[in-house]
C-alpha cells in the first residue's frame, strides 16, 4: 500500500518538476534488527518515483563497508542527501557528487517528511536559504561542527 | 548550516527510533540540537539566535551583534 496520498503525490510531483540538479538519496539499510528500515525504504522509493531528478541508491549497512565509511554512516536506517553536479569540459560530461554532510537517521515521516523534502530542494539548488549574516558566521568555522538534531514525527 | 561550511555535518535523528542515542543525550523534549556531543540547544529558535548560540557553544568567537545577548 502506498504511504503517500494521491493528492500529496501529485503536488510533490509538480513541485519536484522545479528541481535543478539531480539529488541522490543514498540509503543504508540492513536485513536484521532494523524495525524502521523497510518503511524508510518505501518512503524513499515513493519519492524517487516522483521525479527523474531524485535518484535512490541502496546499500547494506552490514555488507557495504566501503560506502558506510565513505558516507560516515553511524546507524540504520540512514539517508545521505547528496547533490549530483554535472560539468562539461571540452564536450566531455562528467558528474561528481557534492556531499554537504546531511544525514537523516530514521523514517522521514510526519514533521520530518516536510523537512526532508525541503532539504531535497535546497540540496538540488545548492542554496541553503540562510541569511547573509548566518553564512558569514558559518564561513568563520575552522574546526568540525557535528550537529545532531533530535525530533519526533509529531 | 551543513551546506554553508565544509566543517559542518548535520544529522537529523528520529528520537523515538534510536532509544539508546536518545538516552545518551537525555532527549526529553524535541527539537533538541546537540553540537559536538556537548552543546545543547533545546526547543526551536530563530536562525539569528540559533547559529551564534551554537558557534559560541563550541568556543568560536563569533563576530555578531546577536552573539552578545547571552
């Protein structure tokens, strides 16, 4: 059964038609001891089905160690939201991933669903939407800042 | 914030699905933001307050009028 309502699906499909650069959702799952992995996968599959600009790749947290390390994944279910950038040099098209370090742990549902969709747009545009002042402050960082934002679906 | 600095990584964590993590950070109310495992900002906060609060919390001397309010 679909998680998204038909009306929501249609609205999202229209909104996603505005996406600029493709966005890759890098999903980490595992078969055992992950109650929320199947639901997360279903949400992501439904979203990816709404736009050619949304790509879904699936890795196994227990097996794909190289990818777990690359994306610095701590637990599952996890989703990295990554921008796919295309460059044409001398007629040769190359793509690269721009990983801003945005991760979702758990099912992006309820309140988090809206935030997740917004992040897809921001990452696609490559624009955070923060104020000039905020950007200037963040540009002063010279050491790692790891943010963990805890929320609940309601 | 993660988009504006290569130093920033941002995890959105579904608190109820990761009980161990929520216990470790004593998540009693959401939203709760934890910066570098030690700085806690509880509740929603407007961007002009939030970002200086976080940056000050991790010891960055931020050059902002907002930063002087605490």
